[in-house]
């Protein structure tokens, strides 16, 4: 079960690195526009906001990586950052797109459950 916990937290961290890349570097590129369903005009106008959002996703990934690097001593850090992931996912689902619940909050919740169960 500990291995599943590490894999789950690592997967959530990698998801947030992916979100960082999408939002900071690909937002106004064809792949980013297609991923988020954006017009070129909207993507250009909102590029700096997306980059800021991507940076926050990077902080979530960094926090989860930090918790993983600490092993058992990083238990509380993993709990905190996974809770942040879940809250951000729920807020995004309510305010932006319901899909965010499934892409961000649910994986965070699964990882959180594994972390708690392997304590």
C-alpha cells in the first residue's frame, strides 16, 4: 500500500507539472488552445493570467515532491498539499468547468486516501 501511496502522490505532482506547462507555456499555442477550447484572441488576452495560474500549479507540484522526498516524515506536508489540490479542484469545478473536479480534485482525493491509509 505504501508503494501505491507514493505512486498516487507522484502522479498528482506530475499532473500539476503538466498543468504548469499547459498554462505557462502552451496556453496560446494550438495544443493549449485546443485543450482549453480557447479562441486565439482570448488566449492572447488571458495569457498572463494563465501563466500565473500555472505557477500556482507548480507550487502544488513542488510541495508534493517535497513531501515525497521526506518519506514518512513528509506525511503532514503531503496531507496539506493534497488538501490544497482538492480545494483548488472543487473551486475550479464550481467556477470554471466541472471537468476540473475529475482531472484535479478526484486524483488528489485518491492520493490523499492512500496517504492516510498507509500511515
